[in-house]
C-alpha cells in the first residue's frame, strides 16, 4: 500500500507546524524532501502540479539532519571557565 501523500505547501507546512515561509527555508537551507506531484486538471489554465511529500520522506530528512547535526556535537565535556578567574 503506497504511503499517504501530503500535497500542497500549506498542507506540508501545517503538518510540520511551521509557516509557509518557514517551509521555504526548510526546503532551501536544510534540504527537506519535496517533489512535484502531477494533479488531475480541474479547469483549463489551472496548474497541473503541486509540491508534495510523504511522512516517510519527512522521517528520512529528519534522520539525515540529525546525523549531520551530530557532527557538531562535542566529543568530550569541555569545562567552561568562570569569568574573572585566572588559570
């Protein structure tokens, strides 16, 4: 059984809990996985496609993002120095 698609920028943004502008940022800067979904034409002149994604693609994106972010995670605890103390 194919995975349910989330079709349209507003629907994807709502699913992720962000604004449409926030969704643009996620796609452009963090590589959120979206694709063009062909739509049945409703009326002449209407656009024949919309942006879409699936819960599986969102999970894959989250996993890849977590793996990339993990590279920045410190390997050992680094004690911080208190201000005003020497040595």
